[in-house]
C-alpha cells in the first residue's frame, strides 16, 4: 500500500480502473466530456457526477478530476483521469409509473405502459416520502431492469388541510403564515391561502410555489 506524508488531495492521485477493458461505443464518454449530473458505470457501480474539474495547462496533458457519489449507497468518491480516457455511461432508462401502495419499507409502483410492478425501497424515496400520493404518476429510473432512484415531479399538488385566517387586506405574496398540508406537513403560504385551497409545492425544498386555479 502506498503511503503519502501529510494531507493529499485525492484529485492529485491518478486513478487507474482495474479490470477488463470496456468496449468503446456509444456508451463510452471521454473524461473531458463528462458533466455534472451524468451517470457513470465504474466497476459495476453507478455514480452520479457532482463536479468536474480539468487540471493542467497543456491541452494534451490535461487531467480531469471527477467528484461523484454512489447512486445506491450515497458514498462519495473522487477519481482522476487523463482527458482522453474513456468512461462508461450507465444505461439508465426512465419509466412513468403510478404509485400503488406501501408494504413495510417498500413502495410499489405500476408501470403505465407494461403494468410491471417496481419495488422501491424507502432509502430511495428519502425525505420526499410525505409527497407520495396514491394513483399519482412518478418516474422510476431503472438500471438492468432494477429501480435505482425515484424521480419526483418538480411541482406536487397538495391540499391545505387547515390555515388560519389571513391578515386583512393582504393579497400579495410578501407576507406569509403557517398552514398544514393534507400530509400533515407545516408550510409557509401567502396570507390569501385558505383551508381546502389547492397549491403547488416543491418536493425538493417543501416550499410553496403557487396556488392552483381550478
């Protein structure tokens, strides 16, 4: 095992991926072409790219430091490649599926097209569980036919279960009050939002977006 004195930047240590060479095809990407958000397949494991940093002045000798995290376990990793090294992109498909029910820590979704059932573990849903609604459509990301993540819409429609009376004369969005959503979550909404109103919520932040005009 190599040992380095002092603190070493992982991005300064060249990375050499062991194993058999991967074929160069449409699923391969040059390291310099990798961008944040890409899904990469490294040693059979799927990583999502968080950040890409190119180093070196000479065009022919640039290295690329890729910071990423495992899609399934969330563990962070940093690898350095030569700019022309080939990296395999994960062949991920996305299927529209209807949320059906929950059994223990497993959520079941039904593919809209094939009626196939997808079992999504609680860890993949995370803190957004409160925004799951039966019979609503979500997107299941699949790798080799197995779910690897659940993609929520950018806007979720939620009903206001209860809201205090607003301040008289306040009809804009500059002042807020606390209300309760149908899922029990507390949320800050404009003064004009009343009980039973339908609103749009950002499932990523849990914040109010707009009122739904029916």
